[in-house]
């Protein structure tokens, strides 16, 4: 499942948690619909001309949120280009890969949930 940043309605919050000022919240709520416990939560830098090979998540699921750069992903057999703010959700039983075909590193958040 691909979640595009431009499909998320930003929400402004003033004085968050009784603080000051304001923030803009981009809620990736599609990622909360699967349940489970977090097994891994990492910021990953994928070097130029590098790839995480295609693999199946048999007993868990994984979420990638692209922070910087342009990534080519294989989402259960469908290749897509992801930009900063885009999210790839790989549910249990499905597979994915991520590749950097550029000359700059890609930074993404990777979360594995049991």
C-alpha cells in the first residue's frame, strides 16, 4: 500500500501538549490500522547505487517513510517511485524492496511491527 504525502490533510495544532507556538501534523493514519508491537524503528541511509533486495514479511509487517531522496520500491510486484513524504506499507504476507538509483543517499524511516 502506497500513501502519498499530497493525499494527507495537514492539521495545525497550536500550543501542542500545553507548549507554545504551533506545529503542522501530517498524520499517516493508514499505518495505525494493522495493530501489533514495534520490533524495529530505524532511520536508514541507503547509499547511491544500493538496494535492499526483495523479501517477504511472513510474520511481521514493515513501513518505510521516505524522508529525503527518491526511492524506487517494489510493492508486492509493482514498481513505484517514492518521494519525500511518501510511505510504503508492506502488510504481513506481502513483499517489497527499495533501491537507490541516484547519485545521492536516500534517508527513510523503517518500522517493523509484529
